[in-house]
């Protein structure tokens, strides 16, 4: 939370360049509740990363998060229903009392909340193994690839499940487990 009141665009730039992040993206009621416990009077609200700027240029009257080109799916905290934006640029603040409010991106000035980007999305974890078997007259080998099919958000471990016609191999935080399928 940055206690310096600036325009929405300035807040966005500061999050990117000073804090290696972006204006916060609130994607659930649990996250919204946690953020709003920090937003206390006399604050007049904090900028979040929701606006109609990106979609307005596509002639949509909808709001999206900074990193998306489609309409935001979680927007349950507006104090009043969203009215048509009349072609203006509108940005969103979170206010004390667990509410969101649209306001002009400029010249309005508010404090802001940055969300640090810890890593680019590398995609699901994956593993590759190369097995080779030597024989006097021939080289026999095969590759085994595994991609994580499920993991817990904010979890510290990943389990890989690799299956061929003979064996099932699971690699996870508990080590390696083998099961014969024959």
C-alpha cells in the first residue's frame, strides 16, 4: 500500500517501475476481504488495477484488469451498480467499508496498492527423462516426459505422475514411488 496520492496512470507506472509489480488484481471475495481490512479511514480509497481503459478503446463499456483483454469476472464489491461510462476513462478504487467505486482516472488522485510480480508464468512444471539400455547388437532407449496436471495454488510441492504400459512412477515432495501395472 502506497500512501502517496497520485493519478491512476501514475500509480500504475510506479507499481511497475519502482516495485516490480502492478496495481493489485482482486480475484475473489476472500482476497477482497483481506485487502479491505487494511483500508481504514481516513483513507479516501486506494487505486486497484481495474478500469475500462483497455476495453473502452474496443468500444466496450466494461471493466478489465490490467493484464486482461476480456471483461473482469470478479466485480462483486461495487457500492452502486455500474452505469454506462459515457466514453470516459474510469478507474476503480477500493474504499473503507469493503466497497469499490469507479472514479475518473485523471485528475482524481488516490493512494494505491501494488501487487508484486514474483515470476513470469512459466506454465505448468514438467520433467523429462531419457532412459537408455545398452545391448551388444543394438541401442534401445526411450524418452519419458511428464507434465504436472494439478497443483495447489501457493503450494510448495508438485507431484508428477508418469505412466507407461508397465510402470507408474510418481515423483513428489515425499520422494519417488513406483508401482507395477503388469
